[in-house]
């Protein structure tokens, strides 16, 4: 049982437990009673996987298919899935007061994408505090949106449910149309986009941002240098959000199915929300299935890049995309080393970035091929969009999720799982940890490009 196998099997265990809980009579609503046992099982497995993998895709309307207790199970699965199996286990170990060994810290290091073992347990405590702070803040702000429409009790539950799904980038909604009915609500749009962005930045970036602000407010003369990770994550995220907003606003401006009926300010707000939610959140305030081909393609690119390492989001990650862009820049400049913010990027990270992109692309291509073969009645572009959304743990859909056959749902389930645990981690779990070798082979050039 290597660390990678422990993590992968841990996610499978949580998915299995979630499936069983969602099959219990107390979890099911009236709509679920009309389905056959096989369909109910596949639906529970699909929903549990989507929740643990913080995706948000669903073959049913969770607001009607599941009871209050089923919805509670759903957000608990989202919380565990967003934290990661090892982080959630660590919280339990902290509660019972167990000591942490080297193996536990190594597993946490892989789960949280940290570069060292020092302070890993302290980082977990900070992660818990950050999660609680952001989610509670989201609940209080969303109360002003939902309570006037649904009363205090139901409005409180809607606020809790959507705040947890927003910060964890899950994207489950209790409304059949996601959040289309609140397309023009500034408070909902501002609150959820803020939760999604911070959830997608990663806990380490949030903590570093907090420490930096605290130092400056304390008027400390000596300020700590921002890490390269912080600089790359924040700058790349900002660039993608602004670029995505501009592009979606431009291509959907005259689309009667999305932005055309809105005022100028409402169009900007809707384009901003779509750009943010494409970064692995899964909510939508416009009809995704009604977007233009160009708008869907832009969304696919944003989804594939995804969020940042150590966050609640998926995709190949912003740092991976930035490293490859810097590689291209170095090649065009005729340099042998890859630089970013006057720092040299190690060759091992470059190889890892290339492996992530190649592995991710292969998973998306094969999953799209399998579903296209199983469902010839579906358009290829819709299937491709669905698979990218599943792999990047986004949850956006053009509306075909409920039309997927049981076999197609199993393919999407596997895709969501691979996207959550990571291609490289899964391969390590299958083939085992690499063994060091002392053999150096001769070097030889070949033509590339």
C-alpha cells in the first residue's frame, strides 16, 4: 500500500459509502420512488462520485430527487471530496489526538501539493479555519438573496447548500435551472464568484495572502517575499478570468438564447459569472446549451485549464499551463532554461507539466470516443463538452447528462474520478512508485516540430 494507492482507494471508499447512504430510503425523495432499483443504484453512484470529485454533474434534479437528508449527505460528500481523503482523515486524527508519523505527513504532502513536510499538520488546521470562514461568510450573504423569496428556514438551507458548493467548486444546485433565475442578482453573482475564485486559488495562496496583508497592516518594515507559486497562481488566474469574460461577452453579445435580452451591465455580470464558473465551479446563470459554438469552445478551454494546485478545483491547473507557456517563450527566445519572475523552473517540474497535459488529453480523448460510440444519438460537440466538464470536475453541461445511458454514465464516473485524483497519481497507484536507477544512457538529437 503505497501513498498513492492509499489516496486513490480512500476516494473510492468515500464514494462507496456515499453511494450506500444515497440509496437509503431516508435520502430519497418522491421522484426517486418511480425508478427501477438498477437505475436508482447507477444514479446514486453517479451522484456520489460527482459530489466526492466536487464536479456537480447530475443525471437528476437533486432538489427533487433527494430528500433533505439526501441533500445533507450530498454536501458532506462535497466537503470531504474538496478537502481530500487524507485531509479529512487528518481532521479525524486531530480530533482523537493521534500522533502523526512520517507516512501520514508524506500522504498529506501529496494531497495538499506542498513542497515540504514542515508544518503540514498546522497547514491542515489553517485549511479548516479558512474553509469555515469563507463558507459561513457566504451563508450570511446569500441569506439576503434566498430568505426574501423562500422564507427563513428554506432560505437558510439554500444559503448553506449553495455556499458550500460555491467555495468547494462543486456546482450542485437545488434548482432545476441551476441559478438562471438569479442571473440579474448582483449579491448572488458577487458572493458566489468570490467564493469560487478563492476556493480555486488554493489554501496555500489564501494563507500567504492573509499573512502578507497582516504584515503590511502591522507596519512591519521587513516583508516576506511572495513565493513563485503565489505569483504564478494569482497572475494566471486574473488573466484567465478577465480574458474569459471579454471573450464570452463578445461572442454571446447578440445571442438571443444567452446575453441579448439583458442590459449592458447585466451582460457584463453574466459573462463574468460564466468565466468564473468555467474554472471548475459548475453553476450557470445562462443557458449553457444555448451558447454559440465559439462560446462553448472558450468554456472548454477554461474548463480544461481549471483551478490551481491545492485548491478545491480540477483541470490541468493554472501552474501547469503557465509552465508550458514559459517553455514556449524560452524556446522562442533561444534559451536553455525556463524562467518565470526571475526564477528558474526545474526540469522535473517541466516534465511533470508535460506529463499532466498529455495524460489529461488522452483521458479526455478516450472518454469522448467511448461515449460517442455508446451514444450515437448525441452530437459530438455536446459529448466532448460533457467529458471535459467531467474530467476538469466542473459540472457544466449542455443538457445531455440526463440522456446518458448507464454505460455512458459509468464512463463519465471513471472520468470524474481520474480528474479528481489526478492522472499521474492514479498511474503511480497502478504501476507502483518508480525505482531509482544508476544507468545513464547516451544522448542523441532528433527532429522535433
